[in-house]
């Protein structure tokens, strides 16, 4: 229950229809079979890094949109774009999804990305490195807790804009994994 004046994030779980077929790109043979596989194009990762680098003093955040798929027994996602939560509250060491930011994100999702779903969230840690803080873990556990949800953290103060991707393991802990780059695929 929300305290007076407290803002609650409302990201509704969506029953996913997974695409079935082959993995979109190869993964290493030692990648754990129980972990979600995360794919993205170089263009999406570059765009996300550029956005992260647009403010080196305050945290930025938003949601990741894409597709969920399954190959044999292996669940995977493809990050196809992101929606910046520009109406969120950026502070030096935190980012808050306000109700206005959530509304804006959902309006953009409906108008520009109708065929995609929210598959996770991202935020920056300018100068702090790649990890999930206690506040990040609270957001994860309460709003991005589906097995296909990922958390991406970027540190834009690093030369190459360090990026970390976290997925859920079977015990509902976040673990850092590689993101596999794939070639752009035509959806027609």
C-alpha cells in the first residue's frame, strides 16, 4: 500500500506470446541453459549509449521494448528499441519513474511501438559503475519481475559507456550476462 504522497510504478504484467523458432544469433556453448538470452542490434546499443552519455551528472532512465521468443527450451528476448522516461525525476544518484513518466512511456509504446512489449528497463549510474543498488532491486522485484524482464545499467562516464545487462536466475536473483549482438532483421 502506498504511503501518502508516494508514487507507485504500475507496469502491468503482460501474458507473452513467444515467437517460436531458432535463436536469432549464435551464443557461446558455455552460456547457462537456464538463463534468458538477450539480443540487441549494434544500432540499438549505440543509440542507448548515446542517450546515456547525454547527461554525465544525473541518472537517466526508461524502458526497453522488443520481442520475447523461445527456441527449444531456451527463452530469449530481442531489444529492438527503448523509450526514455523524460518525465521521470533525475537526481545525482537515483532515477524515479513518476506517474507522468509512466503515462508518457505507455503513450509512446501505443503510438510508436504497438507490436512490441516492455521487456525491461534501463538507467544510468554516472561515475558509479555497473551494479544494481537496493533501490534498483526494489524496482526490479516489484515492477520488472517477469522471467523475460531485464535490467540494463550504463555508466556514461566510461570511455566506451560501460553497459551491464542483468537477468533473473531460477532463484529470482539478478545475474549479469552478456548481450549478444545480432544483425538487423527485417520484420516483413
